[in-house]
């Protein structure tokens, strides 16, 4: 069929980006002064009678407030809705072919924390009916959530039920569901995947009237493969939607080229950033959302495969931090086999097109057999830049020499520490030894000074137990000559009840404003040193002065160490 688009506006441009396979031969407009835009011929609406025979269907593209005006204009030409013209939304439902089928099933949402809150707000905004659902939570049974009584998992029957897993650390729950013969996609999914219904996602961004005054192209080139093989296209802290699961038969290539990913890329290119958590990502601090939109600016397309990749699919760790878990976790047996199988898929499908590899977003990279399977593989020869995220306890000269046998990439390292004294460190990072850590960090600092390490950063998650040590932590980093000390606010990954979290968090209930005690610490002159980044602690956090960035993860390193990726 041959189509004409009625409307030369951002909605029309977005529509063409998504429905690029349609044979669109004309753009119709009430008074455009150009003959061609976006490579398509332009005709004035009063020329419609002359070209009508060339067109099978007209698609009205515009924001809601202008749709009826265009509809009435076409009706004056004797055209009728459905037969001769459609609205752009009428085509959105065709994008949902592979979406989850939950018709006739009871819906159970597993989790009542931060992710359940995000899911609840999304359902209200998109008018998805999640009122007749059951909430379950292992630790909050008997309490309430959004007017629902929270049940225990033992109260639930698995027959004719669709589970939405809305917790950050979801692997134990997913394994329980799978052990009861439930299948991903048919019987359960994560909340991030449930919110990734293409028709609703497109509606969410195409009619979003915001336009921010910067360009970020991260979603076009970045992939993260996290717990269970879930794949996303930016930092999991910064976005709410997922692309699918590598471990359930979908190849990375299939998910990368999926409609969900294409729509998320559109939200970057039209500068609405509709799927970004704007209270978390530093790019939005101080940025305007009512900027002038330029119809003539070209939209970029996603790369053939992700060129920046972060992996974090194994919880194996030598520590059991109080913010994370109650016991040391080391995967064995079938669980380990599954993690290694996912690593093999990453080696085969991801690394050949990857230039910058980040590992690992979960667990300890230097303990996990699944991660070792990646950084000791032959596929590492393609990697130009490698960033390790580690707790530092196992990083020493022997480990460094072992790594260097398998790669000649530029190596960067970020170490999660969260304290500046032995007492606090060993209380927060249970199982750790501060004396060993200090020794290992002195060795890492020597590697940085010699240029063997290209970048070295210390991370510090701020909470009630450690906030007073922030200045001392900065002093330690400066003394070692590292590139950056990075502070973030503590988040509740389901570890704490609401009341417990209020007690340990150093942020007010809005999640943005530091409590007075923390504000006093931030007034210390050492907190203004160039080595300091306040991350998600927004008080006194300077706006990011950028107009365009290709990838968030490259940017956050290169702003401290220039020409790091050149």
C-alpha cells in the first residue's frame, strides 16, 4: 500500500522513524513552504484532489490537540475515517505481536518495593488496569501496598496465574517459578519487561511534548546483560524498561533489533527521554525540558550491535554486604552451569562487536567462574577498553598478571568500598578485611601512576553508618592519586522495610534532598575537590555541562581522564 502522512511535525517524524518500512510517497501539510523533507515529497492539503488516486491510505500524525482539526479537513474532501484515513495510533497495536499473553489469567505481582512502585505509577499513566491484582512479598506479608493486603508466597497457587516479578534481585524468585514448571513469557516476566509493551511505549514517547536541551545517544550503542540474562540498553538504575532475556532463546541480535529497543532509541533521538528516570540520571540536573525542537535534525540509528556492553549476571561474591544479602553467595552445580552458558552466549554473540566491556554489575568479578569465562576467552581480542567493577579484596599482583595474559586492552577499575575506617568497612562490607583492601588499593594506585591502569575510581554508597567518613574517604583517594571518588545515595533493593530504609537513608523522603546532617558534611571544603563526584546526591551537584554525548559510560570516565577512548 502507498501512504501519505498528513502532518509535518515531530509526531510525523517519529512515526516515520518507527514505521520505516511503509511506502510513504507524500507528506501533506496545511502550509509548508518546502518541496521535500526527510527525503519525502511534500504536497499542500489543497492539492489532495490531484494526488488522491495515487494514495491508498492517509495517516494523520499530530499531537492530540490538533488531531480533530486534521480529521475535519479530510472529511471536507469527502474522505472517511477507517476507509480513507487513519490516525497514527491505529497502527501501534500491530507492534505487539510478541508481547505477553495474559488474557484470562490471574495477575500476581511479586514484590512491593521500588520496582513495584514504578510499575504501579506506569500502570496509572498508561491506563493499564492493574487494580485487580494480588501482591506478594516474602518479608511484608500482612502489610498493605496501594490498598492491597500483601500475601505470602505460600498463599499463592500457580495454576492459571501470570507472575510479574518486581524486585531487583529476582533470580531466586525466577528459579522458584521455573522449578514449578512455569515458563518465561507464558507464565511470568519481570516488571521491566511487562512495561515494555511496544504500543504503549510508542504512545508514551511519540506524544510526549517535552524536549530537553541536550542529546544523549547511549541507548543506540549500549547494552547491559544482568541477572538471568535480562538485557537493557542503559544503566538499570536510570531506566525502567527491558528488551528481553538472552537465556530464553532470544539472541542478542534479535533483542537489539527489537521494536522495544527501536522505540527506546527514538526517545533518545526526539529528546523526550520518556523512559529515563530523570531523578537519578545526572544529565537531567538543571536541564530544560521545553526547548525548541528542530524538524530538520537527523535522527541517528542504532549501531549494528552494541559497542559498549556491561555484564552482571552472576551474584557470586566473597562479601555479604548489609545493603545486599545475608550470606556469601557462590554459584555451584546447575546454577553455575546456567551462568557459564550465558557467559558463552555473551562471548559468541556480544564480544565480536564490542569495543568497551564493563564487568561486573553484580557479584565479584574476580571470584565468579562465569565472569572468568568471559575475561579469559579468545573473544577478548576484540575488546579495546575493559572496565572492572570490583570490591577490591581479590585484586593483587597475581590477579593483575593473570588478566594481562588474555587482553592488551586499556584497563580501568572502579572499586566499591563504602567506608574509610576499618570498623565501618568491616561492619558494612561483611566478610571483608580493611587491611587487605588497603594493601590491594596501594598496588592498584601504583599501576595507575605507571599508566598500566588507565583509570581508577573509588565508590561510596552513603548511608547512616558511614556518611561522617565521606571527607576522610576523599582524603584517602587524594593521597593515593586516584582519578575519582564517587558518592551515591543508598537505594532499597528489597533489603529493607520502608521504615528501616527511612532510618538508614541520608536523603529526605523525596529522595533528592539530603538530610541536614549530610548537608553539614557536604559543606566541608574537601568535598569541593575536583576528585569528588556527588553522583546521585544532588545537593551542591553541579549541572552536567554537555550538549551531546555518545555514551554515558564513556562520558563519565573521559570527563576525568581526557582522550581515554581515543
